[in-house]
């Protein structure tokens, strides 16, 4: 970012070719500017005053009152908020090894593959282009209790030892069910990112390792893994932010249940603002979500900067 | 490549192919189920291999959801989704590319700060401002319209920045020459920068198109009637019923998946490169 920023500044001093008529320039900026102000900046600024009132979605006869930090105090002492927070964390910690691990494995296989490489890559990418709503329809049947596909397959391969599980209905497995379908849908994305990352590792490093008699595992841990440092940081960050925004799957399949075990921060905001129509309270929760997202971005930026210098 | 390596490559191809078929099996399940007439049959066959195959395919589910008097008017929702997608893709390409160009080649000093602001805005997720936005939509009387499902997405910080980055790669000398010939600022954008950056346009169209086709949370908040509701919300509504009509839900899903698959088959290379570039451009 900072590099392109400096580039832009430099170009300003260099370019003399444009017409001195700034009107066209302004007109070309105007639509974007107006839309960004209306649909990002104004709502963003509005969320601050809204968060300190008891504003309802559809204004009632009694005008909204200023209530200070009461919304924030209520949220931070609300058990459901903390459960949603821990659920998001739990989801992140489960989905990263499953989804990114699998993506990295597939990327590694494909990177070495010659025959059918393009076809296989296209095939593995199919779940990612499947809209999440469709994914929930399909996986609702796969995770069915007691005779869904997953239960049956697990039963066959363990010769009947496996007892059918109510994946989404059991508080102990509900989040795992959400993790499985989310990882299935999105691993293709990480696979493509990893493939790009793998192609950036110089072949000479592998040749040198081969000359030194390194095994496959050694090559992976000594050459591939360090070479993917930037890719890993990026994948980690984007997966974490995606996890913070988790909503669709949970809203359709479990409504945050059973017993709040799949509730997420966005679902919490949705229920407070849309279902309970309490905009003030929901705005306060939204601010907390934005703080979390910004923290993840800030951490990533700091880490990247440290590795760059 | 020696013979041994070539053999390994072949074996790995077969193994990966088997794995690939297993991975996309859920999609076969969807296609197969959508062709089964009876929703109880779908449920009964879920636990066996029959879930993935159809013995006597029937199109009755499709006929029913596409019928004029259907209680699940999927045709209507499909058209709504297409309108929202086309409006926002065309809008995004026009608005974001103009802004990207003005930011890069404009003369105003304020522009260099705008880039900072734009990148900062990119961090704000829709989820964290959606309720004030909805409050605003109520005030502007835009609830339950196509416009409220299109407008918020067409000035995307990500795509403005993406166009900005692509435009930066166009050699400035071309524009300088045009400027000497007397071309205006708008003309240079319209006849040089825009047509020279088809890859940027394709990338934005694919990324924004996928995003809009999948849009769920925002339409859930701002649509109230079938008139403007997109497919995502309509399909999710199957889950709200006392009894889930799996046959219709699957047929609706296939209907929604067909355009995605068609585009993917023709433009696969661009899909993959777009997704990869969206990551590199961060």
C-alpha cells in the first residue's frame, strides 16, 4: 500500500499532460464519491451516535433517548455476546487447520502434477463458485440425522461401529458441522492462493535441496514452508476476517442454535437489530465487530512490515 | 521427466481424479435430487448411493417452480437476481473505473489523500455498518426496491483500487501523446485507458458478479416482498417452512447454479486468475 501511495505522489509531480479543466475530473469522481459517502461513510459515522441511544428501527411515538455507554455495558455483560465471540474464535481455530491444511495439501499435489493439472484444478475449484445458500441446502441433507450421507458413509467405513450423529442438532457437534460445510465450500480459494505462492518459490532451491539429499518432508519444511510465509500470513488473515463475518450458513441451518453453540457475532447483531429492532444496541455491537476486524488487519500489517525489513 | 516420474504422475492423476469426484459429489447429489419427483423419496434415499443417481428423471419440480401460479415463484426470483447482478456489475465497472482513473491521472492535490481514504474504507465490512445503513434506507424510503440492493455496492473501494492499479500499468506516454493531440481528460479515459484494460474489467465483472449472485444478508434485511427478492433469500426461505420441500429447494438450487456453471465453463481461466489477483492486490 505505502509503495503505491508514494508512486501516486510522484506521478503527481510528473504529469503535466492532462487538460487543465478539472471539471471533467470532478465529474468522473462524483458518482463514486456520492455513493461512498451515502452508503459507507454516513452509516459508519451514524453508528457512533446511534450506539449511545435506545433508537428503534421504525421510530415510535417516543423519541430515542441518549443513554450513554449503557448499550456497551449491557453487551459486554451479556452472556450471549461472549458465547458468540467464543464461537467465532472456535470456528476460526477449527476451520484454519481443516480448510487451509487441505488447501495446502491439494496445492502441493497440483503444483507437481503434469497430466490433467488444469482439469483437476478446475474441478477442485467448483465448490468455491457454488453459492453459500446452495451449499446449505446440499449439506442440510448430507448432515441429516440419522440417515444423511455423512452418517451413512462414516457407518460403512467403520463397519457399523460409528453411531449416527445429529450433526447440527447436537450442541457438541453443531459447530463441527458448520466448519465442515464452510471448509468444503471455500478450500478452493486458499488452494489457488497457495498455488500462486508455490510458483513464486525458485526451483533452484529445490534442486539444491535435492543435491544435498533432502527427503520429501525435509524439502517441504525447509524450502516450501518458509517460502510460503507471506502467503500463509495472507491466508490466515483473510480466513480470520471471513470467520468474523460468519452468518449465512448459521442463519439458515441452525439460527445460532442449539443452545447458542453456533451463534456468531454477525448473527448476534442481526438478531438485536433486525429481529428485536433495537438499532442502538445493534450499532454498539457493530462497533465492537469493526474494532475486532481492524485489530486483525492491524496485526497482519505489523507482521508483514516486520518481515519486509 | 523420466519413465518413473511419468508413471507417478499418472497414478497421482488417477488418485486426484477420484478425490475430485468425491469432492464434487455433493453437487451430483443436488442435480440428482432435483430430478426426483417425490420429496419423501429424496429423504429415503439419502443414506445410500441412490442419493447420487436418478433412475427415472422427471422435470416436474422445475415445471412447478417455474409455473406462473407457483407458490415458490423461482422464475420471478431468478429474474430479480439477474436484474440486481447486471445493474451492479455494469454500475461498478462504470463508476469504479472512472474514479480509479480520476484518482490516478487527475490534477487535484486532494487525490493522493483519497487513495488513503479509499483503502481505509475497504477495511470496513458491510456487516458492521449494515444496521445504520438499513436505518438510512428506511428514511430514504428505499426499502424493498432493486436500487437499495444495487447502489451500496457499485462504488466499491476494492474495485476502485483495482482499476487504479491496472491503469497505472498503462504507459503514460500514450496518454501524453493523446493529450498533445488535444484529447480531453474524459476522452483519454474513454478511448485509451478503459478499452486497454479489458482484463481489469473482466476481473471486476467476475468478482462482483459472484459476490452479487451470492448476496444474502443485505437482501434479507431490505426486501419484504417477492417482487424484488433475489434467489438466495427465496431458497433460504424453504428452511422456514414446517416441512422442507427438498425437491423444490434442490430444483431452485440447480436453477441458481446453472448460470454460474455456464460462465465458469467458458471463462474458467479468468475465474481462477481473478480470484488469485483479488488476493495479490491486497
